[in-house]
């Protein structure tokens, strides 16, 4: 969960930084939001690689734990039957 918060916060900060720069250049309104989104997406992809990798590792770990619990439950149910 921590990795998700850090990655999401990073994405928001990148978007806001790009929006601030574009605002200073003179963009306003919907055009500002659209341009900031289009510029911040690839920029965040490059800048937040470590955070994205940490998020993926955490998701993999949680998925492995769920699979392990599921298998343990199946073993217990088979033993009871």
C-alpha cells in the first residue's frame, strides 16, 4: 500500500509541476490540463521508474501471499474431507 501512495503522489507532483510550467508559459483552462497530462505521462514514466518497480514488486508479493493462503485453505479442506 505504501508503494501505491508514493507512486500516485509522484504522478500527481509531476503533473502539477508540468501544469505550473505550462501556466507560466501562458496556457490556461482545458488546454492547460490536456497539455499537462500529455507531457506528464511520459515524463512520469521515466522519472518514477524506481517507484513503479517497487509498486510492481509489492503487487507480486501480495499476489504470491494470496495464492499461498488459497493453497493452504485447499489443503485444509482436502484434509477434512
